[in-house]
């Protein structure tokens, strides 16, 4: 029986399918070639898709960064001049200020280092081929802009002001006393409504009031009856926007007078351009756009360092913010395989040129330009 079963099993072997005996070397190699070809096609499709994804996401990031940078600047521009846009403040030829933070005594105080120019609602520093710098200044309290007048001559030195009204003035508020081209920054230490007096005594830090010997040594002025007293509320906010390096990339930087260095606020911002919109003397209607330089096509005045009269003519600003994609297009041996920008972006028609050549591969990136015109509403209202 065993022999018969063995013979029957052997008789069936020739009829088994050939593949049951395994793949041949040729069949295996053909399969590998097909698999490699399929893998190559898949990776090529993935590479093309990844390139499209890179372009799409980078463009979206540039749009978001540009919008956020523009809105940040616009927010401060709309506040510019709040409480300090009175024309009498721009007659200050000399500003006297002092600040003691408990460790260091500084004169002039940080927010008033620029003298008259530190009171400008908006100041542009022209960067030439490089990005511009913009500084906005405004009072940081609803009481900013309240004013009174001195009713009696003020001796020098003095820690007391006799005024016609104390309404709106509060303890620790900053005030500016202005007369005859001189302006002095003081901090209120006491308000006496019944006696119509405002005290500004030297005292514990922080303080904007220097001692009498400091005032005498630095020839601080006395003020006579009729001098104007302007409240700045709790003080002023002064923020400067510029374009600088943050790590390996460029960014929109912001800095307060007390900051040791600018702080990056929005990444991949490569240029900032700005112009003043100016009106004729006595008018509120902008008829000319000028760079912050000496001499322009429509007005030859010095707009790099404007006079008090010309500060009052600035009614608006125009800005252009250029944002760049975070990632460049694919490069081969350091050369872009696709040129995304044959020419540099334009600020506005006829506006300042934007120079990006500091980066040798600038044409490997995509750019978005955001433009806007911002009326200086506090300046307009203050000079109606």
C-alpha cells in the first residue's frame, strides 16, 4: 500500500503549475525594474507636488506677514499726534527735560531726545536705497491734550505753577509748559484745585523733575503769565518701525525709547518705504507727496528736518511694505531653477525704488507689496 501511494504522488508531480516551483532570476529582475520605475514616478510626482505646496504656502505666509506688518504700522499712524498736535507745541525751539529712574539720571528724557522733532506725530528717516524708518508719537491717555495757562510769573527755579484752571490735570501726569520757543517737561506731584496750583516737586524716582541746582546749572527757563500748559496724561508713546535682521532673515522691527535694541515683530519683511503727504500753509488738503529728504520735486523744503511750520503741513503718510516668501524656489548648484522676480517689486507708481540686491539670490523668492495712505486724523482735528 505504501509503495502504491508513493507511486501515485509521483505520478501527479509533472502536472503541478510551474509557478509553484518559485520565480526565476529573470522574473525577479523584471519585477524589480517595474517596482523601481513605479517608485521613480511616485517620487517625481511627490517632488512636483511639494514644489507647488512650497510656492502656495510661502505665498500665503508672505501675504499674512505683509498684512500684519501694514496693520501694525497703520494702528500707530492713526494714533499719531493724539494730545500733542497743538500748533503751539510745534513752536518749541528748545525742549528741556530730565528723567531719573532711580539708578540713572538722564537729560533729555528718552522720549524727548529729539527736541522739537521728538514731538512730531510722525517722523520719517529716509533710507535712500535701503528701507525707511518711521517713528510715531502720541499721548497715551484720554487726558492728553488738555491745556491751561499760567496766571502768574513763574520764578526759576520753582516747583509750583499758578494756573487759570486745574481741570483735567491729575497726579503723576506729565505736562509741557511752552512759551517763547522754550518748552519744559514736568511731572505733577500735587494738584490744588482750590488754590489753582500745580506742584512739580523733585522727589522719589521715577521722576521727571530735577532738583533746583540741576535747573540752574543747565539754564532751565522761567515762564511768565500766559505761558501754555499742556497735559500729556501719563506720558507719550513713541514707537519706531524699521527693517532689520532677526536671526537669518529680515523682519519688521519695533523699538520704544526705553528699549535697548529693536525687537522683531513680523518676519520676512524686506522693505519699508514712506512719504509725507503735505498741504499748503493754512490748508488741510494734501497736494504733494515728498520723501523725507532735502528738496523734492513738488516742494524744495528740508523734509529730513522739517521746521515747526512745516510739521503742521504734514497731513498724511503713504507707506509700502514688501513681504518675502519664507522659502526660496529650488536651487541647483546655488542657482535658482526658476526666476520668480525679474524686477524688484514697486512701492507705488512713481515711488521710491526698492533695492533687494543685498541678497545675491533675491530673485529666487516671491514678494508681496502692500500699499496704503493713512490720514493723520489727530493732526487734522487739532488744526481745524
